[in-house]
C-alpha cells in the first residue's frame, strides 16, 4: 500500500480521532497532519505485525497524547478544549459538538477507545491499540456510552 492510498483512506478517520482528543478543528488538523508525517517517515519500518489501520491509529493516539501532555505542562489551569459558538448550527451539529466536548472530558484511555469505536474500528483492533483484552474493551465501551448518555441527559441535550 503506498502512502497516497493510505492518506486518502485514513485522513478523515485520523482527523476525527484527533477531534475526539482535542475538540478543536485547527489543532485536530495539525495533529492529523503530524500523524501522517510520522506515517510517511516510518512507513518503511512498518512490519505488518498489526493492520496498517491499527498502526496509524496508534501513531495518531500517541501524537494526540503528547500534545495534551505538552499543553498541560504549559498551563494546567487552562482548559485546552473550547467549543466556539457558530451561527445557524443545526441540532445535529450542536449534538456532535457536545459529543466531542463530552468525549474530551473523559480519561485518556476512554477517549481513545470511544474515538476508535466511533470510527467503526473493530474491538479486537481497539484492544491491540490500547493494550487491553477484548472483553475489557467491550465493558469499557459500554461504560463510556453510559457516561456520555448521562452527560447528555444532565445537560438537557
């Protein structure tokens, strides 16, 4: 698989994964781009021990986590996740923004798991990416969904 094919196949998925971490469109684009720079430079070293998608999502997750850690060192009191109001949003767009906001408030592992789940990555691959058993991932997904539902109910969305 050549880089151009990989980029076209995974760009949107990696971008949405980054949105799940940061909930900031510009920052998510930057981190998705940074992910693909790493994929480009490391592609010759890819050993096919996991699927290419699993490998790419692991790179994206690590890239996002490093950015979050960097931001937290710079300003722990500042919330890096901000939802900007846009004029004439539809209810679905508002719900999606709230979903990303709620996801961004989850613990790091939970953010990774639910973001990958939203990308329709199978649970076996998610387990490989986060280093948990498939059963544990299934339980975590259920609990994460319950947390998100409660946040929506609590906030009247």
